[in-house]
């Protein structure tokens, strides 16, 4: 199995707790086998994920996975007595998953504009590890420069001029 690029992890629940047609999986994630050693510990990357409906289980699943990985690294003594953490990031932000990652990165890391995105990528040493162009293009340059009414509006969501009709 030399050419395996990722490992899939799934949450399986009793049938009566899971929506139909999900094969008893409430969620699954594909984690790249590529792990980046960093000054804070280790960065790992999500290749894909699935949640039957937006029920909020993915974030909890990420937390469970990260705790498990951290325990494995502690048990093998990989970082000795050093304090470390394991972080999980998207490998690519696409149009399809933009909304999820925008919300997740904002809630978990305070990424809400291009300035904070650049700082985040530098701080976590992942600037060249994530395809983040879609998110970068979507975010405002500086959230503090936005007025309350136009917060997070894209060009297509901008306010209508008086008398203008949106088609």
C-alpha cells in the first residue's frame, strides 16, 4: 500500500441515531498521510470530509481525532517532554467547501480577513501547504475597515443602488 495518499476515519453510530442512507456513518474524514513537523508540534491535512447534513458533528470529530493523534505521539515519545500540539487543516479550500472552512477557521483561529489569514498561515507554518486562494479572494482585506452593513458581502451580494433591480 505504498501509493495510499490518505487514511479515512469514520464515526459509526447505532442505526436509530443516524439519518437513513448513510450506511451508519454519521461523518467521515480523509486525512493526508503527509504530516508536517512544525515548531508547535505537527500539522495534518484534511483531503475530504462528509457529514450527511450540517449537524455540527465534524468539528467534534476533528477534536476527537486530534486528541487521539496527540496521545499516540505522546506514547511513542516523538516530542520527548516538550509541550506540543497537533493541528488539522484543510489541504484545499474550494468553492464547494468555502463556507464550511470560512466558518471553521473563523471560530477556531479567528481568521476573518486577509490580514488574519496571512498571520494564521505564517504562525502555523503552513503558508505553502494549503491551497487557500479561494478563501483569500473571498475575505475582506481588513475586517476593521468594514462598516456593519457590508460585513462579509461579496461582490454579488453587495447592496443595490436605489432603483436598481437584481437579476
